[in-house]
C-alpha cells in the first residue's frame, strides 16, 4: 500500500545487526541455558541457544503450548467471530458494515462508496484524524450501525497505476486473514485517485506509544510478555495457518496496536507478500526491498530474497525494543549503543543483560530472568543467516514458556515478600 522509501536509507539501520551474532565466540555446549549459566559463562549459554534452535521441538513444551487455553482461545475467538458474522451480515467478515449502498463484491469483501466514507468521516474532518503514516492518513469513524472503525486513506500518488495493483493485492490479502491478534479488515474503496481501507479500530494506541509512556502508565513486564506472545501467535498464523502463507514485512512497534486490556493486534499488511510456494520448489520470493530501517533482515537486504525468516529477524528486533524500550536505532546515543539490538546482544554476551533493561522496570529476580530469556530468543531471531533463525511457531512456544516461568517466579517473589513483611509485623508486636 505504501510507496517504498529509497533503499539506501533503509540499509543503514541493519548494517550493524549483521556483525552482532557473528562476533560471538562459539564453544560447544548443549541444551537450553539457565540464567545462572548465562551469567557464569555467557558465551557457552549463547551457543546453547543455537543448539536449542537446531534441536527438534520439545514435544512436552509444544503440547502444553498448543493445548493451552490461550492458544485455543485465539482460534475459538476467530471461529466465534466468523459464525457471528454470518449471522449478522451473511458475509464471511466479522461485522455487518453496510450503510445503505455498500457493495458486496468478491466474497467476504465489502466495497464502500465515496458517499458513505464522506458521511462517516465528515468529509475527512481533521477532528477525526488519529494518525499519519507512510501510506496516508488514518481517521476514526462510526458506521451507521454503531461500529467504530479506522479509515485509512492513501496519499495521492503520481504512480497511480502501480499503486492500484498493489492496493488490489493488499485487499485480497486482508480479506483472507482472521485472527484475534490481527486487526480485522472490514472493507475498502477504490475510486479514481482514492484508495481507502476500513478496518477494526483498536482503542489503546501503539506499542511504541506505550513504551514511551505517552498514555501515562508503565507497561509492566508481564504485559510486555503477553504482547510478544500475541504478536508471535499472529505471525505464526500468517506464516503457517492460512492457505497461502503471508510474510508481513513490516513488523515494528508502531504496527502493533493495543486493546484496552493491553493485548496486541498486529496491523499494516501494507507490505505483506505471499510467501514462496514450497510445493513448486521455490524457497523464497525475490522482491524489491521494503520495510523499516532498523528492523530489516540483513540477508534480505543483501539478496533481495524474502522468506518468513525476515519477519523472524524483525521480531527479534522488536523483542529487544520491548524490554529495553529503546528504538531500534538511537542516533543520539554513543556509537556502540546506537544500534539497540547489537548493543543489547553484546550486553547479554558480557553477562550484563540486566543493564539493558528498560530503566522504568524494577530489577526483580523475575524481571531479570525473563529479560535474559527474551534476549536469548532475540539472539536466535537475529542470526545473520536465515536457516539459523527459529520459525515463528518456535518463537511463540519459547515465549509461552518464558511467560509461564515468569508468572511462577513473580508469584513466589510476591509470596516471600509478604511472608517477610508478616514476620516483621509479628516481631514488632
Ligand atoms: N486500526 C487502527 N485503530 C486505531 N488506530 C490506528 C489504526 N491504524 C492506525 N492507527 C493509528 O494511526 C497511526 C498511523 O498509522 P499508519 O499505519 O498509517 O502509520 P505508522 O504505522 O505510524 O507508520 P508506517 O506508515 O510506517 O506503518 C498509528 O500510529 C495509530 O496511532
Ligand atoms: Mg502502520
């Protein structure tokens, strides 16, 4: 949907990433590492991560993850909204969005009319504007049936023909996906120079805004782990659970919208592409470089070959951002801290991961352990060569385990803290 920014400006951000894991000294070890091992021998610990990456999935782990209520709830919710939609509108999408003359085009895709869009956005009133991105302007609007939606209006472009094709492709893509952790697509409009997408309105801002605390509260680590798990589920779904896999291509914190309960919904399929058709023997899609500086897979930049593992790389950058709260590129910081992922991975290797924790978070044992585990996963995702990166499903499984241990440790920290305070209260008596 968006016109690509010049390739040259995009290269800067990732050049630093390339050297990160390569600079690690690898010595043989085995198994997934404990945080104590990481502290004692960070290099061995990191090699352990690579070993874990190559070893077959832990079936117990996978089982608990796949059987988890949460994993089921994504699919169940999706199913539920599907049956709800057929009840309400007879469409395969989640909502009856027709006003008076919306057209039901291809199955499951609603075509809006200009009249309807003008009406609900009050002629694109600036007071309805909620954001601006590379694609264009985003408005909040209320349809006649009361549904609150986000209306994305593309910038007018000189290269209309090219954008029209892109837009049609995007609409097709959007209409095929449905998952609890992906922003729902409700419909579109293409008329003359206008290209508009109507989608689910997600009310609580972007992940980046929350990391910057602009909504007034600090995201605790438990919420950050939930968000990372949600994103991993959404991308796993795009890569593995639809007929033709989709590569998102622009995973970043401003493309993760949060609900009131601080759960994540991934948006902006503006860059998404069909993944290669494995049955036909293709292993990658050759394409123009697109994405956002700082999140781009160095192998994709070098070869122009896009695979699902490019999303995994961006997800690794996102994981580091999530726990450090730093942007992937911090031009104002001193040179060795400018590329956040490179700096953070170096800190991990030096056994000093804790120094990279978002200063807004407490340095509790649970936070410290989760941070190390998240960094270890990020390190795998940031492997320079795609075959050394885990797939997204594996990332989701690992995150699920990290989160489980985090909750257990937090609960026991809480219990021991309250027994200490009880003991000190009874001593005083
Ligand atoms: N579905 C939505 N619900 C609520 N707010 C949204 C929605 N989509 C976008 N926004 C808001 O509009 C802003 C702009 O979104 P947009 O995707 O156009 O740009 P961006 O993600 O900031 O940058 P880029 O163009 O590089 O993706 C977002 O930051 C968010 O605040
Ligand atoms: Mg966006």
